[in-house]
């Protein structure tokens, strides 16, 4: 019998080294398989059965301890585990009473026993979170510890002038009774632990006199309500980036727009100043100072309650070769997708079946916000630079090289593209495509990406393959903001009349190798073919991919 965590760690250490910190993408030539199916299976028990019977090849985001134990004990499945940038939060709508009061939000945080919740629900596969960045981030600074528990929370409220009426309900210092709070969450059939946390959070709020109950609902409906700011409180989990300026996106007042990431609606001048300082930090030391100040202010304002950070755990059927994982990246990654090949004789080109636990919400890259949407979109679109899966350092991607000049008037980023890049429809990928993509987002002020490009002042093309991006200021993060943006083809984008209503997965585009493809045209390893609600998304190998075998 394999022991908890040890089984996953043993499997992780068994993966090949692939060169460690001197990571070389040329070692990966693929994709090897001609078809990829993202299979929609919501029920976790059904996912396990599908893995055991071979109807799934890859299962991500395994979180129930019993499931980890069961899969780790199977000789049909190989597990991998890694620290992650995952963070789970209870988010308040601070735009309206009563959650517009910081002392009530602080009391709510004190009443929520995140340590017990994490221990009971995850049995060692997650860690309680008190900070606004996950512990794996080198910029994480946990706040000064506060007294915890319902009694301590009620004392804080009493000292701030709150009282309780004869019904036990909280009354504000101005005499307003606190109404019932509905904590939105997905249904238990989709995310059992999330639903359970929502109920435990509601119980904690009720215990301090703020009546509350969980309100499970269809995940897509919940996202729409939260995007429209029509909620009291909600659960949400983020896969955050390696850079701490993600805090700007989540908590700066300018990002409180429909479709923006400031879900809570927090707007505080001092916090805005600290976040702007973080976003415009000219060097690592300045960034660390600003990140610490921003996190300290967030701990005082408490627009969200950090609950836990989960380890990333994934499973792959053991009848596949070419699986890649590190201590920071589990096996459900691009490198695995490029390299995996079946071991069995006679199965040289069978499809890959990869689970997604929720319906695809939108395959419009400008409005898509869920992990599940981007699981699909991430195989279609590429960016200029990528990330070393061992060190999280920058590595070349569409750009074979780059340079940064921190001038007095602003940063200048220069990218030189690889030779011979092609779009999935066979047309050349050029410096003009890069220029057009960046300016399209900037001119349209698309909320999901605008923060990355708002400081672009000019873009210059130096034939044949070089793009020079002039920024209006200097920032340590400009390279990642621009270099990490997805690049789209100009010949597709220039036909888009309204990015909000664009439905690229439904719009026919061109005939490629005898098959019609849609306007979901990127440069990534797989081409979108079709999506069937409740069943799957089907992809086929991109024969024009820059790492394709034979290119």
C-alpha cells in the first residue's frame, strides 16, 4: 500500500530529467499524435473510472485525498505532484452593504478556520493560505498573525461599534441590520470541496451574526453573475502567474470593469498607489518592496479571504511514453502533450483523451476567463516567450531572442522572431502580426489583456523578423506582459467587427489539407475542429507547428 504523498513524489522523481535548468526546447519534437480530445466529464467518480478503464489518458486537478490514494495505488496510472501558484479565496462584493466595511471583512476572516478546513478536506495535499500570493511565490509575505476564532471576531466587531439585536443578527454602528449573505459556489457534483467550503464559510459568517448560506449554481451561471457584479460573496480559485504584479489585476480600482479581474470592487487610493508602484517597479528590489506594501494593505482591507493553496496533482495512464514533469510542473503540460506516444503495439497514432471537468464557456480568447477555456486555447495560441519548467526563467518561444533597454523615457523591448513561422492555415507568421495583435488589444481596451499593453506608446517593425515595442515608462514586468501575450493572425483579427461578440469557433475560415478550419487560428500545436456540448472538444495536429516532427 503506497503512503500519502510519498506515492506521488516517488512517481515524480521517476520522470526523466530532460536537462534540468539547461532546458532545451529542441529536445521536444511534436506533437506526435494526430488527434486530441478534451473530454467533458464533470463527476469526479466518473473521471476515476474513466482513468482506470482507459477512456481517459490524462486527468488534471485531482484534489480529493481518497482519489489520490486510489490512483497512486494503481499500476495503470502514474502520478505527479508539484507546488503551484493556485489560490482559493472567498471574495466579497465590497460595493454594497455590509461588505463595504473592512472591519466586518476582517472579522469574517478571523472566524474562518482555514487551517482545520484544509486539514479535514485535503489531508495534506494543500496548505492553508493567509497571504494574497501563494507560498511558492518568492514575493509572498504573510500578514502579521491576528487572534483567530469566532470569539475574537466578535470582540473586534464590538470594539468597532457593532452590536447584535435580539435575533442575534449584527447591527452596524449606524443601526443597519446585516442582511443574509448568499455565498455563490459551483454545485457539489462539479466541485465537492468548494461547495463544502462555501457552506463552512456561511456557517462562520452566521456565527458572528452575519446570516449567510451557500448558494450552489451552474458554474457558467455563477461566472456570469460575478462578472456582472451581481453577488454578495463567492468562491473563486485562481492559477496565478509567477509575477506578483498579478495583484494589480485583482485589486487595482481600474480593473473593476465588467470582465475585469477585480471581482471584489475594492477601491482604495493608498492600495492603488502601492499596486501602481508594483506594476511600474524598475527592478527586482523595488518590486519586492512594493509587493510587500501591497500585501500589507490588502491584509488590512481584506477584500477577499485567502483560504488555501492546493498542490497540483495529475495522473497519466502508464501505457504512454514521453511524459514530462518537474518539482514545479505536473505531467499535464505542453511538454507532455508534444512528446507522449502510446507504448502498445498497433497503437502508433491513437487519439489522446484529456479530461476537462466543466463545459467550455467561450472560445473567444478576448473574453474567455476559465481554466477550462484556456486549457483548449492554450494549445491553439502561442506567445513570444515561454517559461523554463524547472526554474521559471524566460525561454525563447515565437521569439528566438529579445533585449530590453531601460531608457530614460521608458523601456524598449526588442523581439526577433524565429525563421519560418507559420499560422495553422499555412500563412506566414510575421512581425506585422505581432504588432497588430498588441495594438488591437490596446486600441480596443480589452479588459482581460489591456493591463499588459496600456503603456505601449509605439511599435516599430525592423524587417524581416524584428519587432521593437516602445513603452511609455519603465517596468520590471514589461517583458513578461508583452512577451507573454498571445499572438493572433492579422488576417483574422482585421475582420473581427466586435471582439465582445466574436465567435471564432463557429466562423468558417479556410480549407486546410482538405478540411475546413474556423477562425480559431493560432500557431500552437493543435488545430480546433469541433466542440460538442457535454461531450468533447476535438483537436488535430498542426502540421505547421514550429516544433512539429520533420520541420
